[in-house]
């Protein structure tokens, strides 16, 4: 995103440009920079908004299905992913690493399920960049012309995105590898994997609401959920 919009990283913590970035002055203005700390905080903020939005969309879906649920946070995000450091609190068993340079452990993914685009799940950041590009533009990816879509000409829409050529990938990988080498992880100043918002789903105890609440405390979809989704199982709650 940054490079496509004519920007490169600047290490504002160590007060230096990315070594070797001048080699790419033919494709980007290497003097047009964004600070690493700003980019990573902004990225984390954007992803946090997306997590909250997805949970909110999930709540609307629960109502349509006739399920109860609620959005919440307050759980230790590192312990949730598996970085509590306590065998009795395994969390989701994500791989994590620790380093004296970091204030907190750094989860990076769950092998074969959800792996971060960074080491140790990829050999280096160039391999991670290539893997991400394959995910975007390869078979089954959102920008592959053969991927089905809702448009009348899905092939045209899907293939309209700019594919990243070798020079572009090399420039991205150079900056990403610098971050990894300098800070020991990628991103350098925020967690590689992060979770903050959760959505719980459950069946409503309609008798409880009928006893303690006024009429209208739940929707028709809630009243009809068992009949619609679990026919023949009227005892389920």
C-alpha cells in the first residue's frame, strides 16, 4: 500500500533511512517517507477497527439467526493466543517467541491454520512477501481472474488490481527485512499477531426472559430459532 502510493519507511527510532533504499529511486521517491512507528501504530489501529467491525457484523448475523451473543474484550491478548508462559493456560496454542528487546512475547501464528507472513513461518521476509502476493494474485486469490465473484464480468474486475512485479517485491522485502533484522520481529514495534475483541454466541433461555423481562425483549427470530434450526429438538437450550 505504501509503495504503491509513493512512500518508503524511515526508521525514526534509530534515526536512519533503510539501507539500500536508494537503489529503488527509479520506482519511488526515496525521500518521501513515513516513520516506522507511525506506520505500525496506524496499521494496528486499522486492524483493530476491522476486528470490532467484524464482531459487530457477527452480532447482526446472530440476531438474524435467532441466537444470543455479545461483544467483549478484557482478556489478556497474549494469554488468549497461547503466550501466557503457563502450561495450565495454553490458550489457542499459537507459536510465540521472546526477546530481551521486547516488552511482551510475540505470537506469530498457528502452524497450518493461521500463520503470520514473517519468520519463522517463512524463511525470510522476501519469502513472506512472495507468499502474500501468491495469496492475493494466485489461484483462488481475490485478484485472480478465475476466482468467482458477484460482478457480471468478474474476470475483468478481479484482474484489474495491479500485480506486483519483481522490482516492486524486492523493494518491499528490503524494507521488511530491515525491520525484522533490526527489531527481531515483524512488525518491529507492535505484535505480529494480535486479538482484542471477541464475539460470544449462545442459545437464549426464553423462559428466563419471559419471566423477568417485558414483552419485546427478544426478537421473533429468537422465539423461532429452535423450530427453524433444530426441528425435532425442542428440548435444546
